[in-house]
C-alpha cells in the first residue's frame, strides 16, 4: 500500500512539472527564435481544431483572452484544464500527506478524467 501512495505522489509531481513546462513554454514562445510547423498548416480551419493553440496559450499566460480566442476558440478550455492540473496537483500533494485513503485517490482520478473529457470533447468531435 505504501508503494501505491508513493507512486501516486510521484505521478502528481510529474504532472506539476509538465504543467510548469507548458506554462513556461507558452510564456517564452514569442522570444524563442524557432518555429514549429504544425500538421494543420495544409488543412482548412474546419478540419484542424488545434490550429493556433500554442499562440493562444502564449496569449493566455499574458492574460490576453480576446487575442487567445482569435487564435483558437478552444484554448480557454484546454488552458483551464492545465491550470486545474497544476493547482490541484499541488493541493493534492499537500493534502495527501494528511489523508491517505484510497477513496481520495479514486475521487481525484474520477474528477480529473471527467474534467479532461468535458474540456477536450470539442477537440475530439
């Protein structure tokens, strides 16, 4: 049982690290000399729902919501998920040391999965 709890905390730390990486990349994107081509470049806008997502994230970390929506209308949903993951993982790591119950882990997995599906559903359909 200790091994499972320790693994859960490690996974939470990995998600924190990945979220920080996404936010840092989004913040530094305008200052980076490299351009990353997208698989959406040759497709019409209707077929590629992820077009402009990096630029939209870059605008969101600067609190430019209207510019972000111009790049990608789904960017707020996806950014909200990354914010949720970041803050919930920090909170869970703190709270998890106080409450070491399996129901807590199951609830966290359910809520995270539900939120992921709800916020990413427009991109998947």
